[in-house]
């Protein structure tokens, strides 16, 4: 969230929206690049252990914005043309609760951690991160 807010401050042409809440009550964000009629949606971190995909999408947002400001190309595409022809919606983290769990941001003594254990009991085929237990 902090990185998204920083990007919006730096690049005011970005559109940041809250589209819902996670199971543990965290905001779910989508950022829109461009304002064209062609629509594309990218998302990351559906599964907790896929947190690195969020970093990749955030880097793409930053590179796209830099290219827009500098009127340059990104991967061979003129970003100003993309901006006017397409709206790219990016949800960098679909599952912030799971990401916090596997990256150690949920304290084992927190109510959120206990809620995560409760949720995991419904999915016996998915192991709970044992390195955090205890």
C-alpha cells in the first residue's frame, strides 16, 4: 500500500481504487494505467507463496510511469500511445493476508494469525507455514 501511495503522489495521472477487503480486513487495491477503451487486467499474489509476483507488477507500474513521463518506449511500445488506447488495471496483491503470513508480518500472538489458522483448518491439503507456528 505504501508503494502504491508513493507512486500516485509521484505520478498523479495514476488512478488508485479500493475494490474490497481481504478476509482479515485489509484494503484490496487496483491501480489503472491509461484511459483508453482496450482493457487489460493483471493480478498477483493469489497464493501466499507467490508474493514475488507483486514486486514484479509494482516494478512494471514504475517502469510504465517513467516511460510515460519521459515519452519513451517500454518493451518496444510507445507508452503514450498505450496510455491513450488502453486501460491497464493492476491488482498487485489479491491475497495480502496470505502474503503477510508467509513473509512473517503476522505475529503468532495476533488475532489475525489465529484467524489464519482457523481458515487453514478448512483446507487440509494446503500446509500451514510451520516455520511461523509456536
